[in-house]
C-alpha cells in the first residue's frame, strides 16, 4: 500500500445557535487517528475539530490534503458531526429517490452566507481525488448519512431546511470556482462510503468505553480491531451493524456502492475479492441468513439447510424461519463466532422445482437446483448432446462447464425470472417505466421492441415511480438472454413516497445485440419491491459462458412463493417487463 492521506473532522460545537452541540464527535476522530497510527506510522493525518472544521476548511482539506494522493495511495475522509437534509436543488432531482438531499453540517454552517455541504458536493470532491488514481474511502457518522457519500442517546441531526432562505447558485462548490450540476453522477461509483444510518434515520451517540462516542464510529473501529486490516468494507459494515443494532433500534448502517467491486476491497485499499452470494451473521434475533422469501426461499416447513464455504470442516445451519428479506437459522453442532459472518451455500433442500430429462439420474443426484422428471412428468429442461440444453425459450448452445453446471445455471436463471408473490398487497405499488431516447418522453406501453443499428445502439431510460404514501425498497435486475442476472442498474435503495428512482442515476441504458444472437436479443427487467431493505447480492449470476466458481455463489430459488401471515413481517412484490431488440438489416 502506498501513502495514506486522512482528513478527520469531529465537530462537537457549532457556531450557529440553531444547531445543537454534540459530545462524542471529537472522540470519534481521535480514535480514528489512533487506529490509523497502528496501520501506518507515516499516515499523513489532518485533523479538524469544532470551529476549525468550517465548510471552507473541509472543502480545502479534501481538495488540497487528500488531493495529494495519487495512484497506489489511499485517501480517507472521516466525518463525525451533525447531518441534515435540504430540498433537492432544481437540476439534481434525478440523483435522489425523494424530495430531500442529505447534507453535512460544518461548524459554521447556517451562519451568514454559509450553507451545509451537500452530499453531492462531497461526492464531487472525493471523485476528483479518485480520478487521480487514488483509492478513496469515506466514513460518515451523522444522521441521514446514507446518501452522503446521537434519551440517553444524543442524536446527530440538525433540523432539515425545507425551504432555502436564499437560492443556491447554479453550480456546486463555488469555493473552487464552481462545478456544474451535470458533473454529478456521470462517472459511476469511484469511492466507497460507510454511513451510520439510512437517509431517513438518525445517528446516535452514547457513553461507550467510559466516554461519549458515536455508536457507529465506535462499532466500526471495534470491527477493524477484531477483523483486522484485511477485512473488506462489506465485512466491516456487517460486523459494525451487529454492534449498532444491539444498542440502538432503527439505526441501520449503510454501504455504498452495494454492488460487487469497490466494497469488496480491504479497508484502505487492496485487491478486490469476490463477495459471497449469501451469508449468515449474528443479529438482534440470533443467527440470520441474508436471503428470504423475496429471494425465493420456500416458506413451507420443509427441511432447508445451508453449509459454510471457503474450506475447513463443513458446518451446517438449519433454516428455522423464512421472513421476507432474511431467514433465521440455527447452527448445527458448532458455535459460530458472533463477530464474524460466514459465506454459505445450500446443503439440503426440498425437492427442486426444475425438472430435467436426457441425463442419467446419478449425474444430477443431490442437486439443489434440478431433479429428474418423474415418469409422465413434462420436463422443463432437456439435455441434448454434449452440453446443449433445450428450454421452453429455445436452445442453449454448448459452452464451458459440465452439463450439470449448465443445467443448474439455466434453472436458477429461470427461477429468478419466474419469481413473484401473487397474493401481495403491494401489487401495482411501484410503476416500472421504459422511456425511449430522452427522460422527458412518455414511457413505452405494451410490448417493448427496440431497433438496433450498428454503431447506433438504442438508448432507453428506466424509471421506478412509487405510487404509495410510504417509502419502498426497490431492486432492479436485468436478466439477459445469455442467462446472466445483473444487479448494476439499481442495486437497491428506498424510493420515497410519490417519488421516482432511476436506473443508472438517470444515465441512458445502452441496448446492444451480441454478434452470436442471430440479430435478436431478449432481456427481462425484473423489479423487486419490498417494505424492508434486502440484499441484491443473492440474485447476481454471471452469464452462462462465464460458468466457473463464481457462478456457484448465487442463491438457489424455488420459484413463486406467497406471503403467509405469521411468517413474513414485510410484504413484497415483483414487476417483470420483457424487451426484444432486433438488429436492422
């Protein structure tokens, strides 16, 4: 690892009389500085406390101090203080899934002429540092901090600004000469963020280890001490969340981006690992699996077990209750470390739903995904010569992997496509709209057929509009004709009441026709909607021609399952739209 540049801001006292003081933010920053000294004695740390942590000082610290980081270096921004919200400025609505935008309250914010630091301004600053090749990470221990890339408990929240006292300038970061609005969100995720709470939640501070501390900062540093510097951001977030949930209700730490990639690097940078398709962790209700009914797990009483992966002695856990977004499990014959999470695969399942013919029964014996068709039973998949497969949609050509691997892969993909909850009370709650050419155009109604011309692929925009009066969590999947399930379009976020979310932050989605497709390709857009947050990781599936070890991380689905009273506390539903793209001759 190269040089480490860190900017640590801890604000307990504020200049504005409208912003209440805090007690544990300076302690958070000091603890973070102590941790950094254990990782790198040469770390270049700039600390800004209380009145020194002004808006201009924070902007300058990121721009000049963290901006020294180059390729191979790491830049870390750690903020402990108040967070808040303001109405989304005109021109940036496409970057939010509601009417409010998250902010950091600097020590002089809300004094004459000094606004909060918008989360989109912070993102621009950090992405400019990342653009020079540095690995960039941010830790935000403040309220409403998810989008911002403490009772006995004090709350780290300043009141939201529902109507700005003065219009914001038509640019961001005027201190640096201004950045246009359209500079935001155009390059995808370039930094990784660990946030104390969802954007609708409050972050809290408590007396911990004999002094006031932010619960999230304390939990994150505790996780770093237990798991070590090689732990990924994803693993650290899960471990910190366990400690936060044990002390505070309704504060759920968040990770950005949630899709595979940056979040699977070690803290402060390193090689990107492969995330587990599903895992178990110790939560408020005991051991739980991060997959539930909305992922396709059966809610019946049939035997269902998972087993630990990654080497070592095999260890199993029995699924005891399937909820909407997760399942409760009981370890069998072993005592997992509650400070760790364990990647899992299914080891015992009910009879698989997908039937197969054309293979000897012993070839697919004990498969968690397919089973031989019984006499007189119509098979869903037919194995042909070599690794060719016939499905109701057509023939799958030969390719890499064994015949069993390819059969299982196709079965899993088809089960995801078929996933639905026909008894859901959320049916029709979120509209999924495909808009051609420009975001202001009307959506396409009925069957969607696009025309592809070489060198000029069609562009579409995908909008999800929440018709209800409450936030709903949405994930948008792209199921391709190459039997891939991609979560990148909209990997998961709450969409506010009567508000919209856009795939790719309202960037256009380019639709292509692979050369081997015969001039026609099909995609299925699958929107999953639930009342509670759930993981999109179990759905991710590589294309069938990329079959390998990575393919086996995906969860096994059994097809449609309904909500049953007493079994799922949260409701969920799905929307599926097929898209056909034809190449013009």
